[in-house]
C-alpha cells in the first residue's frame, strides 16, 4: 500500500514538473527568454565613421583610422614602479600625476593614452601588465595624411572627432555622420559577452566625404614659393592664393606659418590661424584698381583724361607723397593708366577726389569689400570699409591708394578675378562636391556669380593697365615670365599694429596669367619683410614661380617671344 501511495505521489510530482517544464519552455518560453535577455543586455550607441576630406583629384587629405586607447586599473596593478618603467619604454616619461594614481588601490579607472595607433596598442598588449587595459575607440583616430600641407584651411578635430577649426568645423555636420544603436549581451560590469546575442536597433550612417577644389600640385608649389620668400626676407607671416577666375574655385591657399593638425595642441592660435580669410590689412597700391574701376565706370574719367603729375599733395591736414622708388613723373600731367603703371599715390588721390566720395564708396561695396565672401571657411573677416559719413577730410585721398581701408587676401583675390573674367564677382569656393562613403555624388557645387561689378569693356581696360605695370611699370621685370604674358599690380603698404602704423610694411603682388584671357589669378602677400619691402622685390618672385608652374601643370608650354623693354625700377 505504501508503495502505491509513493508511486502515485511520484507520478503526480512528475506530471506537475512536466507541466511546469512545458509551460516554461513552450508556452512562456519566448516571453521569459526576452525578459532574461533584457536583464543581461545593454543598448549602446555605435558611432559613425567620420567622412574623409579629399582634394580635387580624389586623393585623401584627411581620414579616420581605427585606434585604441590605453587605460589603467590601479586596483589591479601589482607593482606600480615596474609598470611605470615598462610603459615609459613606449610612451616616454609619464605624467607624474598618472604615476601617483597608479599607487591608489581604490581607483578603478585612469586614462593613460587616448587613440593610439594599433601598432602602439600591440606593443602595450605584448607587455601583458596587470592593471593595464586597452579599449577599442568608437570614433577612430583622425589622420592628416599630408602633414602640414593646407593645415590652416583643413583645420583639426578634438579627441572625440568633433570639428574644432577649418573645414573640419565648417562641415562637421556632414563629416560626422549619424550614430546608430546596437543591443548587446553584457556581463555584470557592462562588458560585451563574446559571441553573445547582438541586435542592430539602428544602423550607423557613415559621414559624407568632402571633395575640395584644391589642386595638390599647385598647393605644394604655392606653399614652397611662399615659404621661400618669407625665409629669404625673414618675414613675420604670409599668404598666397591661386584662383580660377571663371569658376571662383580656390586651387591653392597657403599660409605661413603652418601647423601639424595631428598635434594641433602644440601650436598657438596665431600659428593655426587661416590668414587668408581672418587677417584684414591695409592693401596699399593693389587697391588703386578699385579707384580706377570707379573712375572709368562712372564716366567721370576716361583713358585720355589727364591729372597733374606731381610728387606730393597737401589735403585734410596731411601731405601725400609718392613712394621713393624711382618711378618717373610723366611730364606735367599723367593719365589714369600711367598712374596705375607707375603706382603714383598722388595721382590716385587726385583721381579719387575727382570722382567724389559716394562714387568711390559705391565701387568699394560693389566690388565686395566690407562684406564676407561666404567662402566655406570659418572666421572670415569682412574687413573695414567706412561709409563716407565717417570719413575725415583726408579719407577719400588716402583710401584711393589703399590706406585707411582694410580687407582680406581672399577678398582682394576675388576682386582681381572680376577684372580677369570680364567684370563678374564670383563667390569663392573651396569645396567642390559632397560624396558618400561609396563615392556616389550627393551634391556638386556649381560656379556662383554674385553680380556684375563693371562692364567687360572696363575689365579689359583694367587688364590693360595691369599689363602695362608688368611690361614697363613697377612690375617690370620682376613679374615677367619668359614665354608667357602676365599682368598684375604691386603693393607696398604700411602695417597697422594696435591701431597705429608701426613702421613696418606689407609687400604684395596680385597677378594673372595669361594676360589676354587669364586662366589663373595669383595673390601673394608677405608681412613685415626685412631687407626690402617693395612688392616687386619681395612678393612678385613668388608670383612668377607659382604662375610658371601652374601653366606647365595645365599643359600650356611657353612661347618664344621678344623680351619686353626692361626698366630697373621697383615698387
């Protein structure tokens, strides 16, 4: 009897357990499995790969590479002194604060090095030190593959790949991509379980690639030419720009000094500044082409109009002088063309005063001065172009030869592009296209005409003035290139430092090649040269070096032609 009772009890228990097993495994199984997975799962953000920056030929200038970071767990470090010694064979002398934290057993996390290359991570891993761990970084390691080249316009990113300056900042929203979400099985410390269940909640979208207008060869040549002249004359800094006058594309933009974006924290703000867009300066004689354009466009001055040729002019409590550069005074009077050719300050002042303040100011504004060009670079300075109501008695006279007004290198280059292309003010472009990670075109930036500054006839007459500067004026022979025709204007301006002229100068040259239908407009500015300060001596040689290389690079060979008459005079 006892056996039967025991049997039935066992049978009932077995039936109950079988039912419970069936219910748990079959009926409630899927629900319980989801609940269990939720208990040991964690939804984490998956960072998107940051897009690359390319030159116009598709070469990678900046990209993100996989990286790892090294951190310490002081609680697990057995021998802090030995650990520090071995790590210093890889990282050099460690921060004393980090070494001190290695001895604090209560600490569980201390960063040692963020985003190191994989080869460095492999060396750390090979040491197999207790308390030294590696973490795969989600955002990768940003690498400028070309070093310092174009660094001031490319900019740099922070540790977490957020754009902080330059194009990295301007196009950060496109480059960074869109983060995704993934659900992972994790242990009690939140670490992923190897081969655990993984579910993609939202896939990460890689950042877009930004293709620039920069020509890598012209960028290299421009930087070398600028660097050479700055070092030759022990100058403070400088800028050089090469633009296509028909499209507004910036083919090269060089600044000196430069910096290494891979180690940007080692450089000062001044070394990292994009002087081409951020530095406003008094342009000096290169601004005389604005005066000439205003005079011709207004109809108040013609090619045959003549002005008294003299070496000084008193007005507004100031005396204006021509530069002591040996340029001739053409008899008793001179034309507008001769004023530009020989860069006479007095003549430019007379022209400005003859057309009036409003006519001159209207041309300044129409030429884009006093407003940002809207190039795709941060920190652009619009310059200072005072309205006539704010002028002193001498302002019109001095502004007519580029003193008392300030502008930027990119604004001056854009204006000379209008002279080169027949009078159209183009929006300067540094970005050519946006593509996805597979190279599919997302958006192509077209040339953008802002408005017409002056007629094609006026543009042609201005180019004639600039050609005369090179063949017989202040650019002769410095801006001449054998086998090619060039046109351009020298500039020598006093530097304003802390609101005062400090006795130093800015030397510049803006030119175009070929003179008849320019393919390139090339700007060179060098600040505070020592030994000489004339634009023809300091800046023009860099122009000729860049212009010659640009023409050969485009496949246009020099043509033998008689050498123009040489006049050994400078401005």
